[in-house]
C-alpha cells in the first residue's frame, strides 16, 4: 500500500451556522401555551410552571417560568424561624451563581439594579447549540396593557459577557432592535437575554409599572409573609394573553475539507495481490504493463503511525491512468 502525505494547503477549515425554530411545533412563533394540571397539584407548582405547546399529556416541555427574589419575598420560608430564606431566594441565588458567577454581584437591567426577577428557562432538548439573538420576540399582555419585547443585539456595537456567556438587555422593540433607541423604563430594561445558556430573565420591577410608564401592571407580590404568592403564574398568564413568542436556535458546524490528490504518475497500478501470478510473479494481464489503469473507489486518511482515521467512499468508481489526475474533496463535520 502506498501513501501520499497531505500538504497543509490540502486541508481547509470552514464554519457554517445552522438555524432552526426551537418549538416542538417546528414553527418560529408559538401562539398557544398550556400548563400541566398534574403539575399544578404537585408541590413543584409553588416554585415554577412548566409550559407546553399543546394540551397533550405527551407534549414536551417548551420552557419553564420561576419567580426569584433576593429577599425571599413571594414564597414561604423553608423554616419559619429563619425569615427570608425561601424558595424564591434560593432560585435568585442559583441564578446569580449561574449567570454572574458569585452572589456578591448584582443584576443590573440597563442602569438599574433589581432584586426581583422572573426566570424563564428554555427546555434544553428544544434547541441546538444556543439561542439566536435578534429572533427573540415576545408579547406580554395583562388586561389592556401590552408590551412587545426583544433583545437589543442589533443596537450594540460591543457584546457584554458574563459567566453564562453573552448577555443582551431585553427592550421594547422587535427583531433585536428597540423602538426608540433605548427601549427601557424608569426601572431599567425589561431583563436579560442569555442565548448561550438558554435563559431569559425578566425584570419584575419593569413589568410591574403601569402601561403608561412602559410596564403591564403585573402586580408582583413581594410580601414577606409566610405564604406562597405564586408569582410565576402572573408571567405565565401574560405570555398566554400575549399569544406570541418567537425564538430560533443556532448551531455552528465546523467542517474540515480535505483535498486528496492523485497526480498523473500516482496510483496507476493496483496493489491487489490477485493481479500477480503467484507461481511466476508476473502480472496476470499483460495489457496492464504498458497501459495500466485503476479505479478509485475509496480514500483513506491515516496518521503518522499508519492508523486509519477516516474512510471516504466515492459514489462511483473513478478511472485513473497516466493521462488522468484525480481530486477528491472530503468533508469532515464535527
């Protein structure tokens, strides 16, 4: 068997981005939203709501909604003797650790620090590598108040990063751009869009504003009493009434293109032992002595130890002789 070492110029690396809707309906916009009656009677309903695209019991979860509060408001404490330590404070701390890396940092929505937020987590099985900025559009409606929200990825010249990757402010607008250049309220932006971890944080204080001030009068319950306020249901109802949630995912596929070349004076003689007469050592078919020809069917890629790493099969045999050169392009995706 003969080998030809690849030239560095024979290997080209390329990256392509593939996008797709994240919803199980395979549509870019989700217009109907359902919660599970089975979950509603479960203890987990006190902490979060799972949202589905259909009412079927077999439907996959699209996303979940939870309420988080730094002071533990909106839910009963784990221990009545230790006020402020509750499910909402635990969720707030988890969000800080995941997004900010440490609990001493603050969530700053625009220019305003907030200690009260809604956490929307996209089901990991619903999207590819990451969420796609500028495809996030959601309408939140409460009564007569409504707001169209998007990320501000198209308004930025530089991207901000946290421990969770890229972070974009959620603003009043559409398709990654705000309507008025800022899209924020007196309580800051409407939250953070975190495409690399599939998470969307909504600023409760901005949503609680009146419609005249840019909010939807959501009326988040921040009472510190010993009861569960079920605030996550407020945002769920606003999503249901808004009836429009668009979001795509994207995936970067890296490809190696390997150009395997067989020049005119290479690979013209078969290495198959059946071509040789075992008793005389002569070529069985004398016509191949002066006019050799082979048919390329397979290209193997080897390392320096002659270990076979990859095999490329041609769709049909490729004739090769001294008057022809062959060029096979091999694509390796990973």
